[in-house]
């Protein structure tokens, strides 16, 4: 009956009862032989056959899950036959391991997962397995570790919880790290799974001496030159340090960071990078990154821990090893170089001493040494890898952030070079200063028309000038010679960048899309430079507006629907800066002229819409503070180690929709916050500029003065013409202001300009009527609200009055009833002259009559009873009974009863 029930369940779950029935029967017979077999060899053979069939068949795995666990766990408990224990463990491992060559339908249950769930539910089973780790037999310990690893792979959370409840459970696993190599490797792999997102287990492992054992194994295996065991050790180490400030402090104050830094040290002269070595180096760089992060931001001491880790790492010369991996080892894989740059950027971020340490580093061998920053800049300008450019760019972003001294140091080297050097190849720039190399990169597009190098240099230049007015003024004085000096004088660097912006707009295919994926970030990166440069720098705004085509081009760029949302938004931000940071009084270049041009050619509603669209774009909405990178594990290690340039792998995925990786790096949370703040300032200042378009200083125009020898008639005609001109200008100004009011009040978008020469007075009237209507509507709503309140109060008072009236009527009726009763009483008692004594006498006579009647009735009843007694006495005498004896005491009893009654009456009285 049990077998039939089992087959029914299997058939119900999988819908394939017939095909699995043979397997079920076979598994059941084998289990029966294991449990009840008389000969040891028969039981061993049955165990071997069971392991084989479970490893090969889904149906057998299912059948085993239904009835096999109690049998094999019983074998593990007895342990009287070592070979049977080995076989039981190996069979359990097979039951929990998915069959690779077999395919299941999507709606079918995975037998291995189901078996894992069944076994992990029983805490006693896990405790039994952990106890097996103390056995002397090598294979028992080995298969036990494999079984625990299989459980962790499929059901990690539950197993973590169970192990924490078992006394010395973690300790037994840690002891396996000191076992033979094969056992040690299995235990290491098990612990890496066990410590993922399990803070309590992490703390216990560290308390059990995990750090010492990990670094001991890494040293035995040869550091970064070692195999996958080193990778597992580093993964376990990173699990213990990730978001765990207390473990980081313990590592720093006990073992120190030297063991970590030694993993990053390149040995030998060939510097060969196998895939495994690449993964090991990436894991070591991830360790540095975790230490630099310092732990969770919510932890109160995370910031101090972060700064201390940065200080100690740089003191232990980690920068030298990172610069070797990122800069000097150009034969190193791209992934390693990028990770090294990211670590450098994190190390110097917000740490003044580390910034100075990087600025003072020199690379290369004498006599051809150069500052490390120069070498990193050369990589930015020359690398063919987009990922490496982004990573190296990240170094300069963090170097210049809130580091005015460092910015000034870099800006001081920005000195234009003669044409012979400007036209030199990058291979010849080893002796250039930082500034000369940067200007060289900025001028490259003038020669070959390739904007990529110039845009990369522009990104670095924007960091040098960010929030530093002195650097902005310094760079503003730079002029670049044209590739053909005969065509004109030297050109300001600011104007050259606007020329590159126009050139980037022209690099489009017939379909309007970028001709190469890289072009998608050219416009935004130059626009970011302009936004940074013009911010709070009136002289830069003045220089920008010195060339009239610049303003015209920007307005066209804002209105151009073929450009990206971010490009239009950034162009609108530059236009806004030209207005709010404008100190010019020159006609056509002052703030009012800029706003007027925006209003007439773009429309203020459309202009503000461009800023809104940019802030709603994916780049802005997804911009968040820097978060920890994806953990490096066995499953993703190979893909991360083989990272190639984004252009080679994802060319088809990159389009004009602002999804270039460089843009994601450029639009970080700091820049996004800056743009949001700038937009608010632009909106407020544009309204203010339109409200006060001209200076209020009174100046008497020269036209109002009568010229010498001018006749009165001519003077009057000239004054009349002047007044007519002023009236025309005033009317035009009124028209424009009414248009501004209409656009600001309008809620709809649209890119068409609403400005026209006429109809200004009508717009003013419409606007006035609209405002009056709004005021009347508001007043009407207030009146309605007051009316509703008054009606509510009136209804309340009405209900109260009705209730009081009802209560008063009830009291009145009661009072009248009392008055009537009192009147009748008075009438009876003497109000009509009745004799009270007479009434009393009549009452006594009536009571006496009633008493006499009752007494006569009582005497009659007594006579009747006396007659009955006499008859009964005569009858008793005839029967021979003594009547006197029977009647004796009856009177006494009656008297006693009467006495009792009297006593009761007395008590009641």
C-alpha cells in the first residue's frame, strides 16, 4: 500500500507514472536491501547500485527523495561499516546534484532542489553531517564537505540558520582548513558560500582565526601566481570584509594590510598574465576597494574607519603597486588596469595627504621619469579602450574634487606651446608638462578632425576648473594658434571648444545618427565643460558672447530635435548661465538681450521644457552616489577578467539615446545636483531680468538738448520724433512682457515661439481677465465655504432648540399633573369642610364590623373541625386505640409552635 501511495504522488507531480514506476520499484528494492540485507557485501553492492542510479536518473532522484533519506541517515548514525558510510554520503551528494545531461520541462520540479529542501529542513540531519567531519576516514570527511556544499548551493539561507544553532558547528568547518589539501580546498569553497551575506557567521569565523588561515594558504599557494585556491581564499576574505567595519578594524590592528598589498606585487621580469592570475589580481584589488569603502554608510564609525584604512594603505606603499598595475604594466589586461585606476581614485577621494602623495609620485626609470599624473593623462588621451579611459578619468575627477591647491598646480602648467610641439605626435610628448600635454590633446582635432582626443582632454579640463574661479580665469587667457596661422590671429581656447561643439553636431550620418558609437558623448562632454566654465564666471560669459555666432548656434542647438535630450538640456543650461552670470552693459550682449533672444527664438516655455526633459531622462533619474561594485565570484570571474572595450562588444547596443557608458560616468550625483540647483537659479533670474530689464539710473538723452543755432521748429520736430520712437519701443517692450507672462502662465509645452510683433494689448487684456477670473473664482469658493459652515452651525442650533422645547413640554406636563393631584388632596383633607373625626369613627366602625364577620366565620370553621375530631375519636375507640394517649402533647406542640412564631416576630421587630 505504501508503494502504491508513493507511485501515485510521483505520478501526480510529474504526470509520468508509468515511466517512473520501474525506477521507483528498483530504488525501493535497493533501499530494502540496504536496511534489511543479511550479508555486508549485499548491502554494499546495493548502496553502490543506488548511488549509480540516483546519479543518472531524475525518476530515481525523485523516488529516493520520497523514501531514501531515513534509510541512509540511519546508516550514517550507525557508522559500523566505513564503506557503507562512504557510499551513503556519495549517494546523498548525487541526490542533491542536478543531472547535467538530462533536460526537464519548464513546469517540472527539479528533483535535486526538492531533495535539498527535504534534507535541509531537518536540523538534526545537519548536526549529524557536521559530526562526521571528526571521523578519521578521509573520504567520509571529503564527501561530507561536498554534501554540505551542495546544500549551501541550493538552499543557503536555511543552512546558514541551521548551522548557527549547532554548537561548535562553525568551529568544525574551520578545523577543515588545516586538513589535507583536498579537504582544505573543499572546506574553503564551502566557507565562501557560507559567508555570503551572513554577518553572524562572518564574525564567528574571524573570531576563530580565519584571517591568519586565509593568508597562510595564500602564501603557500604562491600569492597572485597561485591557482583557483587563491581565488577562493580572496573571495572568502572579501566576504568577511564587505560592509563589515568591525572585521576591517580587526584585520588592520592584528595582521595588517601588508599581506593584501603583497598579493598586488608583480614578480619577475616577464609579467605574464594568465587568466587565473588576472582573476587573482582582480580579487586582490576588490579587497582594497572594500577597505577603502570602510563599511556601511549607516554605521556611525564607517567614515573614520574609511579614512584610517586609506591612510594605512598609502603608508604601506599601495600606490606604487596600483600605479604599476594601472599605468606601467600596459601589457596587463584591461580589467586589471581599470580596477587599479578605480582603487587609486577611491584612495585619494576626500583624503588630503593621499592627494599630495599621488601628486608627488613619479614613474619610469632615470633619466626618463615623469609625474604619475602626466602618465595617467597620456593614457586618457591615447588608450583605445573606452573602459580604461573612463577609469583613468575617474582618477582626475577625484583628484580635483575640493582640491583647490591641486587644481591650481595643474592649471599653472597650462602654457601654449609653439606649433612645432603642438603638431608633435604623442610618442614625442614624454618631456611635456601636464598642461602642455592637455593643450596638445585639446588642439588635436584642429589637425585631423578627430574629436575623440579633444573631448577626452575637455573632460579633464572641466575637473581642473570646477568650482575654482582662479583656474577659470587662468584658462580663459589661453589662446591656441590655428593650424594655418595665415588665416587669422590666435584663437581663445573657449572659442575653440565651441567650434568643436559645432563640429560634433555635424558628425552625423544621413539618418541623423552618430556615425560611430563614440560620437554619442562628444556633444555632452563639451557642453559639460562649457557649463562648468561659465558657472559663476562673468568674464567667461563675456568671452563666450564676444563672438555673436556662439549665441545663435546655442539657440539652434536647443531647438534641434535631432540632438539628444541631454545635449539640448545642457545647451539650455549654458544659455541660462549667459543670462544669470552676465555683467555686461553692452547692447545686444547684456542679460536682457540674452533672455529676449531666448524668448523670441525659442520661447520660454519651450526653453524651460528642455531643462525639464533632461532632468527626467534616464541619466538624471538613475544617477546615484557611487556604490560598491559587483562582488567577484567563481560564477562571474571569467567574464569580468575577459572584459574588453565596450566598442568591440556592444557597438550595436550604443545609440544616440544617451546610454553611452561615458555619459553614465559624467552624469554622477554631484553633477546632477549642480544642474538641478542651476536650473532653479536660471528660472528665478530670468523672471527678475524681465521684471527689471534696464537700469533705473536717470540719464538725460542727448536728443533732449537743443542744439546750438537750432531753430525752435526743428527742435520741436526732433523732440516729437524722439517721443514717437520711445513710444514705439515702450509698446514693443509691453508686448514682449505680456508674451513672457503668457508663456510663464501656460502649462503646455511645445517648441514653437509664441512671440509676434502685434497683438500685445490683446494679450494684456486676456491676461488681466484671466487673473480677475481666478480672483473671482477664489472668492466664490471662499463664500461657498463660509455658507456651508454657517448652514452647518444653524442646523446644529435648530436641533438643540427642538430638543430643549421637547424637554420643556415634558416638564410642563409633569408640573400640571402634580398641581392637579395636590388640588384633589387639598379638597379631600379640608378644603371643603369635611369632619375628620367623623371620618375616623366611620372607619373604626367599618373595621370592627369586618373583624366581627371574620370571627364568626372562624367559629363556624372551628365547630366543623370539632365535629370531625369527635367522630374520629369514636372510631378510634371502636378500634381499640387509646385516644387520650394519642392526643397527649398536641397542645404542647401547638404552643411551642406559637412560641417560635412569637420569637420570630420579636427578631423581626
